[in-house]
C-alpha cells in the first residue's frame, strides 16, 4: 500500500471519493426511507461519508486527527448561532400559531388578497418585509406561514405558494443592508457594503422582475377558488380562535425590534414571549386544550404554565373540524427543529473534514485550471458556491469558503472585489434553500410544511439568479478589469 507524503494533499480525483460515497448512501436512504429520509437517515449518510474522508486523509496522507478535529470544531462552532436561531424559530412558530397571531393574519389576509394576484402579491410582500427585517428566515417563519394558509384556502398548489414566498424573501435578504449574509459576502470579499448592494442590483433586479412576471401570469390564470372553501376557512378560524386586531400588535412589536437593529436571537426570543402573553390573554381555552385539562372560566397558573411551555417546545394539534385547517395550524415547536439541528451538525462535520484534509481546496484548484476568461471565472465561482452548499449544508460556510478560495484569483486577474461578492451572493446565498439537506432547505421545508423538492421548481428567483450572474458576466455589462 502506497503511503503518500504528509505534505501532499489529496488529488481532485481522490477528493471526489467521499462525495461518491455520499451520493450512494443518500440514494439508498431515499430509496429505503422515502419521505422520512431527512428524519435521520440522511444525517447518518453524511456522518458515514465524513468517516470515509477521515480514513483517506489519515491512512493514505498521514494527516493528523487533531487537524481534522480542529477543522470540524471550527465548522460546527460557526453554525452555533444558526442552531439557537432555529430553536427560537420553532418557539415562535408554535406560539404565534396558538396565540392566534398567524390565524388572525390569515383571516384578514383572505379578505384583502384576491386570488387573481395572490402569488404576485405574496412574492412582493415577502420581499418588502425581508428588506426591512434583513432576514429571509424570519420573514418565512412569520408572514410566510400566514400566506401558506391564505394560498391553500384559495386553491393554490403548496409548491407554488412556497416558491413565491421564498423568492420574495431571498430577494429582500440579498439587497437588505440588515442581512447577515449580505454583510458576510461583502466583508469576506473585501467590498464596501453599499457598493456590494448597488452592484448586486444589476443581476438581482432582472431576476426578481422575471420572477414577479411569472407569478403574476400564473395568478391571473388561476381558476376562481371554491368560495365555500374560503368561507369555511374563515368561519372555522373564527370559531376556534379569538380573532382580534389586537393580536397584530405582536408582529408590530417584533417589527419595531427589527427596526431598532436588535440582534436576531433577542428579537426572536422577544417575539415568542410576546406571543405567549397574548396566548394566555386571548386563547386560554386553547392553552387548556394543549395542557390536556378541561377549560371552564379561568385558567389555573399551573395549567397555563404547562400548556404554554408545551406550545414553545412540543407538538400541538388543534381540532377545528376541518382536516386541511387542522394540518395547517398544527405546530411542532422547538422539537420540530431537532432533525434540522442534527442535519446541520452532520453536514458541518462532513464539511470540516473536507476542509481540514485539503480535499475541498484540491477540487477548487482543479476548477481554476479551466478559468481562462471572465465568464468561466464567474461560472466557476457560481458553481463552487452551489457545490459548497451541497457539501457543507450551510450557506454561511459556503459564502466564506467560496470567497476565500477565489479572492486572490479575482485580484490577480484585475477584477474588482465587488464582482466576486456579487457572484458569491448569486449562488451561495440563494441556492442554499434549494438543497434538501442544507440548513436553509431543511428549515424552510419544516416551517412551511412543504418538502424542499416540492417547492424547488417554483423558486424562480433562486433558480434564475445564478444563471443571470453568468449571463451578465458573458456580456460584460458594468464589469471593469483593471489594467495590469
């Protein structure tokens, strides 16, 4: 058996072996577990593939375990904040539903948003909210959940609804100066924030306009919904929940925290607390139902404590007599996010081994050999951003890896850093939600209760953005190359 020099890193061919192992393992998992593949099987496949990469690195290339371990720890620690945010989103999802906040938004939304423009309006509303909040996750977990209820009542397919919501939310996330991914992409490439945002408009606005046109055409072609179904939804909501405009104070207060640029973790925690208070005031009968005790006229302290905490952390299932509505208003709280947390840790472990062993660098270096022109350079960057999302399972890691791998190349070729930061955002940021085992894809599928592969074909903004980035590079519009 040949033992390679310690300083020699794995070749591109060898570096592909863990990916081949991952593809085989995931294929078997999907075949065996089907729709439950992300409940644990996919995570195990990632861990086994990481084990293959570790074996290759340690046995054939004498890479010390300490190096690999440090890289894994760095990867996992870098997503710790995302894990906390995920758990808080679970708490917000449960409390906003049981408190009546989301049902109230659905109730009034069905009276305001007409079916003939629903997808168009959903995309535009989510874009506006996401620009103001700087967070696609928060937008989808709040406004997005309400829009799913409205669209379902109006007879739209779940995939189309989620596609419109996600397209709008990720457009706003990309162009908002409050967005953490926008700040990360600009800073990692060495581009001033507002320079980065202005330059992104060249590719982002056309992609978004095309998406809006598609959603408008589909909305106009949508057949009139069954008015009895819409009426049934509103009546059942009003019968089960105490629908009141006062409940809209919760999203208003949350919006004020966001406007004050309060950190995301504090904002989401506060949003869950606000909703919990309103749940005790407006929906004591539902808190009793969740706690498993009969409701008479008053809610005891211990019963309220039990029901409210279960709303935050556990599954809730409320019976309205309408099966479709029951499915919509059921929640899973923090525990519903544990599969996603498991997935993030497994994906970060796999990505950490690839970085620590040098395999990822070898694969990227092999791509650089094909970069001879501007369009191939941008296409390579976009491809790496997409590929990184698939192997690391996290958009933040993908942004950092892609920027660091190509920063010197862009500088050596005489291109401005804003071209790199834009190419990274057009790929690493927007494509993350389309990968089922990525933290973004798993999160949005969980929050919206719509599988990633179901909404993927309809996320037009996310699909068009990488192609638009390559197209603009091909025609050279507003791309300046410094003379050597």
